[in-house]
């Protein structure tokens, strides 16, 4: 329709109109209907502007797909805008060129010590929790920097995916995992008695880590025998999301120093991830918003 309008000067060149309509198999009635509406404002313009505003709020928001964009709109409830179906949200995103980057699969880096004592698998791949600070997962990931490698260790709460503890270093020794645990307990003293699940890496079977586990009254859980990837899938998916949103095609880590990477990752997890990132597993709520609503519901029921 746009092509015909351009070639016929909005239908004023009658001789060409018949030709183009016949070649492109367009009826004149349909073409004149298009002309009558083409200068009208787009009915989804306000919604499109609201989507662009959501993307511009945080650097990593441009990775939102249709589900998280729809959930973000439901959470924010932009004034004067009716939120359509998820499918319509997807069509509008396609129209205005909002798309997210493809995922890449991270590789596990921890290695098991076959001789070390192992803990039982207390979660058995059930990574959901009805309460905060009851079930957690932990793991380490590796990121290459200009001046070496940075190892990031984190503890995630299965209730809402909150990062409870975070530590980073240039090595992946057991002290790194101990610091992660100490940071988590310092921020959340009631973590005592919770289950923390990990793979069977030497860091988690070491005496140093087991001593820290006992000191804080934590119950240790580990992957089942065989080291199957699904046994700690929740934590692996957290790393995948972080790298997709923060690193891949956005920040060339091999041109950044380790200290610059530390600042970038700390801000991502503690500021963005915990407080503002839409999480589909939380029904479209950022982790801390879900946690706050949980405690508000307890107070209202009391």
C-alpha cells in the first residue's frame, strides 16, 4: 500500500493507480481505505513509548523478550495505557525493533574431587521454595579480563532468586566460597538452618568450606553422583542470564581490568538484579519486590 501511495502521489496519478493495483493485486477500495487511515496516529504509540521507556531505564533491559516486557508493563501500570495481550505486546516490539540477544551456553569450571567426602542431594532438582532463606544454590563462574581471570561466586535464594552473598577473586580456591557464605550470613543472619546446594567441586568438599558451613549452621546439599548438569540447573541458568544481559556483545571483558569487572558485576547483581530486574519465575516481579510482598502478607495475616 505504501509503495502504491508513493508511486501514485497518494492516488492522484490515476493512470498509474490502475496499473499498480492490478500488478500488486490490491483493490482500489482497499487502497483508498489505507489512504484514509495512513495519517492517523498509531493506536499503540503510547504503549510503544512506554516499552521504550522501560528499555531505557536500565542498560540490561534491552534483553527483555515479550514475556518480561509484558510483565514489566503489568508491574508499572503506565498511566492512561491499557495493556493488551502478550501476543500484541510481541507484535508491537517487532514493529518498533525491540529484540533481545541470543543465549550462549556457559561451561562449568569446578572439578570434583572423587576422594573427598560428599553430602547428600537434599534438593533433588526441586529448586523452588515457598519461603525465603530456606533453600539456596551456589556456584562459581569464570570471566576473562585484560589482566587475568575473575572468578565470581554467588549464593541465590530459591524463593525469589535474590543474590544473598557475592564474592570475587582472581582464583577459585575454597576461601572464595567461604567468603561468599560469610557475606550472605552477614547480610541475612536468619540464613542459619537453610539448605545450600552446590556441585561436587573441590571448593565445596574442602575442609575450609565444610568448616564454614558448620560454623553458620547451614545444611549442605550436593549434586547426585555422576555430576549431571540438571542437578544444579537453577544456578547455571543464573550465570547464563547474567552473561547474556551484561557481557555478550555488550562489554568486551578482555579489554577490561579485573577491578573494572568487579564493579560492573557488583552493580549488576546487588543493584539491578536484586531490585529492578523483572524475573519471570517471580511472576514478573524483581526479587526484592517479591520478598517485600511476602513479608507484607505475613504482617497482614498476623
